[in-house]
């Protein structure tokens, strides 16, 4: 599971993680559940249907497949499996009956989405081997995450018996087992860090396993450490900057030098803020979570840079553990 | 490079004809801060303003004096001018707004029955879209009260900006009860036409749904819808009125976006949607940009950073490299904006430079207000001068 506060780049990170885990001949599935078609956008492909299909080839062989789960389609799939609705299923959907049923019980929607993910996790091939080495779920943002994963609570919305109830029990077991980990994406800013740490507590209270803290869009620090604090307080020696620039053959008007100084101060304020955020993550939660870091991509994210991010993850030790 | 027209925020908020400003956009783009800053600026320019925030971060809430959820606006101290200008702020409490709506539409005993129904508890707290619906309801109430001459609304952190427009209708459709009557008593309900259409499928469907959800839930839902039935007309009418309000010339939508591909994509969808709904779009707030403050290209700066020498060379190299990064970031942001502007040439835009520090007090919000109004567009932070 990959989650994070809105705007932290969790879909991009989930995609990079699916690529990293598929490296070297593995097969992973990247799942989205919010109907946003975020995966298609990140991989620059047409919208994904409710169907697993190959979306990328991983470094060293291996492949990433992707699936956009749709709660209504998943519900109809259940009906098909257990009751054989035939054509009526499609008509019901057109009437809005299926949407209605999933709306009636918000918990049902979540159970259907996590249930589909569980089905993918447990699916095996003819030789009994799992079809996927790992399933990466681009989960809802932190604000809705624990509700989404709290299938036990959602089951209160459902009848005490019946096929979906049985499925939900299996989902609870999987989510609370060591086979599931929730990785949280954060930026090194006060608000995302605070929200992420609050989510860690909520997840732990709900008995869900928290995995790694993924620090995203870490910027390059150009100022030497010792200059950061002074610069963050506005103390940048403009005349020294001017002399240094002149030495490199760049002569600027005083107001242009002021512009550079202002940029430097802003840079320093951010760097200092990032350092403070890192400090917090080193102390909280107790014990701190393992951490990996991804750089800010100045040119934005495209398919090529997804591979770069995946490599960065691999270089930091992100890999699949051998099956027990 | 195509540059759209500049959005003039001060003209917008100074115009007494502007009665409602709705800030919308996808999650994480700074809608709440933008709403609060805009409301504060309008108040300090003499308007009597209320800002409805949805889920403000703690420090922003504190800056507005919102220590607890009250569901009623309270005056923000130390705002405005001696003779005029006043700011009130509130945080939406969707459950209470819903309760009050029920109480306002039904006699006390019936209202009580509805509020105690377990199904109502679900719908008023976890139904997707309740927050959007209640934000609209509260907006309607604030405007109708006549206490303020400008209402600024933040919109819920939906997964997509469009939810705000769709949720009330989706919910109305849900509450109109047709489907629930079919499901709870398919044999009796007046849905014969539909049943004929779907054939035996519907009976089976109803059975399956009750197997999955349980008879009790359907019974609760059915009781709820029956009790709700008499009120429904009133609800529907209110939602229609709010829609009409949103379409009126006194309303201005501001689409807020971060200079990121996905946020701008959402902003483009939203812009198109507002157009097709005849809802008045005032412009795009491109939030947290990184304007370049010195005319040196990235390539030149990076090359020069390799060639520094002598006194000040270390700091000069650092300055050049961080400048080069900033130029690249800014070029990407401008590129994204150019693409947006090419498809939406008539949408005025204001760029709001990123502020490095957190916004934790009214002065922070005032700074954002200045930037929104296009002043201090140098991007220099206040800290730079101190």
C-alpha cells in the first residue's frame, strides 16, 4: 500500500515502486482504486479498463501490470460468480442500481476494492505459484486511508453472512498480516510530515503494519551546511556574491544581485525547513520508520524519469524479500 | 510565449456586486489558505466578509481564531479598518449542518426519528458527497442570512475538483427514494415498468443486495427514506436555489492549481465544466510558483558555477547552482501554464509565488493576500529583509 497527503506524489511513487519491485525478472501489479486514472497519466497511456494489462517492462526483465479497480464492476463480478445475472447485470448497472447498492453502504465499496486487490494477491498459476510477486496498491490519501483499510468496521455495514462477508474476513486477515505494509509518502514540509505522523499512529492503533517512510521531492542543497542558518535569516553577503560572480565572468546590476540573494534566502529557508522535518522523522515515531528518499525532478515526471526513480529506490535497498 | 490576461483579484473583491467567491481545485493545492487570504484581504479593504473553510490545517485554523468546530461563524479579531471591514470565519461541521437541515424541515418528533435512524448516521457522516452537499447548504444559509456582503467558500478536499458540483445532485438522486423502494419491496413498488425491462434480473438483484447488505440495513434505509419523503421537496428546492446562486453574476469561481501537470489537468477539466454549466469563472490562481529573480539562464549559471575562482567563489557557485535549479523549475511551470492558456485563452491568471515558510498567523495570510493581488511579485520573502 502506498499512501500520502494529497499533492505529495503518491501515485508516481507507487508506480516507481512497482517498477523497482519488478526489476530482475519479477512481475508486479499496480492497482488504483479511486477512479482517477492516475496510473494511465503517469505512464502516459490511454485510460485503463477494469482489466489487468501490461503497462511497463522493468529493468533486467520483469514486467509491471496495471489495474484500475472499479467498485461497481467488482460488485457485478461477484454477482456473476455467485448468481449468474447474465445480461440483467449490465441493465442494472445502466439503471444505477449497482451504484445505488455501493452508495447505500460506503463500507461495501471499500470491501469490494480491497477484496479485488486480495484476489490478485492470492491468485496462483497452474503450478500453484503466485501470479504476482508483489501487488502495489495506490491507496487513497492519508485523510481517508484508515477508513479505507478498516475492513472490520466496514463489515458492520454488511449482512453477517453471505459471500462478500466471507471475502471480507479474508481481506482483514491479509491486511493485518506481515504480507501487507503501508508505505507513506511525504514531502519535507511541516504539514505533510505532521499529517503523515498522525497517520502512522492511526495505522498502528488499527493494527495495520506501517512500512517505509518515502521522502519525496527532496531538493538539492547547494549551500554549505554552515551557511544555511544565517542565509535563512536573510544574512547573505551580497558583495561577496558579487565578487565571486565577477570571478566567474558574470557581472550583474545591483538589483539583479538582490534577486539572486532573495533566491538564495528562499532556498536556505526551505533547506532549513527540510532539515527540521528530517530531524522530526529521525525522532518520530519511536522507533523511527525506515526511510528512503527520492529527489525533486525539476523537469517533472515522465516515463523515463519513472525508471530513474525506480533505480533510486533499488539503489536504496528496495527489493522483494525471498518468499518464506 | 502566450500569456493570458492577468487576473485582478482586488477589482474582483472590491466590486460590491461580488457576493460569493468559490475557491475550487484538486487536493493539496492550497485552496484553504487561498480562501482565507482572499477573505482577509477583502475585509481589510472594507468588505464584511465570512469565510467558510472545510478542513483547515491546525495552524491556519488558529490563525483565524478557529480553535474548535462551532458550525457558526465567529469574528476574527484584529482585522479590518476603524470604520468598516470585518472578517468572520467558520469551519464546516457537516453532521451538524445536516442535523440542522433536518430539524428545519420536519416537525420535532419526526426530525428526531430521522436523526436517530442508523442509516441517517451513516449518510450524514460517511456518505461520499455529504461534505460537498453540506458545504453548498451552508453557503446557501450564509448568503441568505444577509449578515455578510461577501461569502468566500473553500471546497472540500475531493479526489477531484468536479465532485463539488456533482455531489449534491448525486445525493438528491439517491435520496429521492425510487431505488430504495424498489429494493426494499420490489413486489409492491411502482417500478413495474423497470422490472419488466430488467425481467427476473431485478428480483434477483434485490435478493442479492439484501443478502449482502442485510435485511436490517435495507429496513433502516427504507424507514429513513419514507420519513425523509415529505422533506425531500424542500431539500431539492434548496439545492436548486444554491445552484441558481452559483450561476448568478454575483458569484465568482476561482480555480486554484499548483504548477504541476495533474493539478493543472484538473483545473482544465474544471474550467471546461464551469463553462458548460454557465457558472462564472473569474480566473485561475496558479499557486506556489517559483519566479526567476535574476536574468541568467540555467545553462550559463551552471557553466559559470564550474568556473568560479578567488574570493567569494564558494558562495557564488552555490548561488549559481540554486539559481539554475530555480530557472529550470520556473521554465517547467511556465510551460505547463502555457499549455493551459493555449486551451483556455480567455481565463485570466494570477501567479502566486511560493512562500518558503508555513502560514501560521494573520500576517502570513496578509502576505499571501498581497501576492494574490499581484503585488510583491518579486517572490522576495519578508524574511529576506529582516
